[in-house]
């Protein structure tokens, strides 16, 4: 089973390899920009699929925002309850 930081398969073009190296080095923003440029003008037939995979791995899941909002609501509720009991 592949780890999260590994590329799914060997990138075809040097531009795609550079984008994956950027992501693995921790520069997700630059990797996303490189992937977006590759989607606009691919240099190899497999580049759009790999660029889409890189973009999918570099985005925050939408469910995470829901959990963060729920946690913030819970925290506010606890503060209001503590303030009214005091």
C-alpha cells in the first residue's frame, strides 16, 4: 500500500516530476500552481490525469470545514453556558 507522500506512479514528463517533487518537499502551493499550468497545457498524454491527482491530494477536504465549524459552535456554546452559570 502506497504512503500518502508517494507519487501514484512514475510521472511521465519532467514538468510533472518537478510538480510532485515540490509537493513531497512540502511546497503544496507551488505544486498546485504547477499542476494547474500542466492542466492548461499538458506536455504528455498522462499529465492531465496526474495533475488532477496532485490537485486532489493538495486540497483540504470539505468535510473538514464542517467539523471545524461544529467544534467552534461547541466551544461558543460551552463559553455561553459557563458565563450564564457564573
